[in-house]
C-alpha cells in the first residue's frame, strides 16, 4: 500500500548497537582525568574484548563516574530483555558476547563512555539521515530510539560490508535514449571513508557472531558468511533484522499500522499474535524473511569471505572484581509500573531531530528514571527499546532513500 523501503517511523531497536561499537573503536572511550582540562580530550580506543556490565537494572554512569541524571534529576536504571542479568557475580561481559546476546546495559554504558555525540557521528557517517534520528541527549539513543528507513539501514550496514566505504543508496542506475546514455550513476556517485577498514571489519566480525550463535541464527545461509543484528521495540510495535554478506546488504522492517489508509496520522499497532507467534521480534519473522529473500537474491553468486579483521584497541575493565562481602539478602522492591505512553502515529513530513519534548517523545516521559530505564518488554533478542516515537512518512524522500525496507550491494553501495 506504500513504498515501505522509503518510509521512516519504525524505531530500529538494537540494530543501532553496531554504530555504538564503531564509535568506540573509532574515537574511543573518554578518559575522565584527561577531561579535567577542557582543552584536552584523552581517549582510549576500545577493543571488542572490553568488559562491561551485563547486570539488569544497571545504574548508568556518565563518563566521569557520576550517576547520569536527566534534567529533572532522575537517574537511569537500564533494563535488559526479560530482566536478565549476565555472568553473575561479576556481571562482566565482553562486547562481542553483549552484541551476540543483545545486552542493553553493556551497550548503553559503552555509549555513555564514548559520548552520545560520537555515537551520533558514527550513525551519520554510516549513511543514516539526521532527520530520522531521535534526540542524542538520552542514554536510550544507543538502543535505537531513532527511526531510519530500511533502505538507509541497509545502506549503513553496507558501509561495514564495504570495509568502511560509504555510498548513498540510489534508485536509477542509468538513463538511455536513441543516441546512447544520458545518465550513468557511476559518473556521479561519491564514495567516502566513513570508518577505517580496521574498524569496519571488526564490526563485521562481531556481527558474524550474532548470526553464528546469537539472536540472529535464523538468518544463516548455507555455505555463506553472514553478519547482522536483530532489533525489537517496546510494546512489540516494530521488529528488524539488518544483515549482509560480502556482496549484499538487506534490511527487513516489520511493523503494523491501523487499517485506515486515508488518515494522515496512522498509528503503530502491537504485533502480538501475528502469524501465530506470541510476540514478534527480530529473531523471528524478520530474520527468517531476510534468509528466504537472500537465498534467492544471491542464487548463482559466488560465496565470498569477509576480510579477516586486525586486532584493535585496548581491553577495558579487565581488572578482577573484588570479592563481595556477604551481606544479609534483601528483597528487591518491584519497580512501579510506568504510565502507558500514547500510541505513536505515522505522520508527514519527517521532522528534524529535536532537543525538545514532542507529544510522543519517549525520552522525555521519565522512562529513563529510576523505575524504568529503557525497558525490554517485547522480544527475545534483547533489543527492545521504547515505544516508537512520533513517526513519519517522508513525502520528499523518494529520491534520497530515506525510508523502510530494501537492499544494497555492499561493494557498490
């Protein structure tokens, strides 16, 4: 009923985490001591072997070690999917495993250590349009509260497939008349180095693990290497799988809108029960659809290998944790149930990223407070973020691919 490949509005969830990792390996984690002098910005490039906390309801800290607080003084307790904590009693988990299991707490804290401004820069470099991004003021930015189109997500992952070279998606390859070519895309395309090959190839290597033995196992292709990431949003209103082989990058976005196609503002609906599934998450239909499509799309293409990544960065937080002193066990008080947020709608045109609270701006609804930091209610891939923000159909985006659902050849953009 519409060009879904080119449509913004559905939040991408944990498919955003690779951009956090790319930022950590490009700019590094900030050194609090170095930032005492505002003219100095000491950073340490982060290795995928770095250890972060996989604890549920983790108290998120700013780079300087202080508890992060929003404008109203509320702290952020980051929840994981299913309220699961990983690797007790130390709770340490390396960034590869945290990507494989889509552990929210580890990647939210990583984003804070790197700086959300750098995470945003990573996203833009990869090829995502700024107009589709949520506010980067809140820790949840690293969990995919933004709503790029699927063709843009396919393009951004193609940047990793092409070892860091970014090319904008395009629709027209050539135009000819009786005298020959009038337009050839190859004559006007621009290639930019978004990331070094060292960074991009390490992201790919981590995302291979997701498909080999993580949340993306349904996307495995016989005889081919695959890298990718699942994503699911809170309330079961959107689910994603974005993945690639060395030749082709494809994004699958799944969501449900109300039936009235005449409305300007169409609401996202919950997908519980769709297709006989109790819940819809990136590990279910999106990854299966991705696999079925790719098997046909790559038929007859030679199976290629991803580049072998070079070692990168410093292993952070690898010091042994002190042995905790036994204490009397306390019963944890349940968190209060958050007030339901309004159901988001699909509107036009696409707004620019705003620092102010919009009607459906989840980040401004106190969901980052001590009771509800980025809940994970809808999927098993751990990528659940907030209820999608006010979403948009970009009526002017048909020429620049700012929408939802498509594929791109990794090598040619």
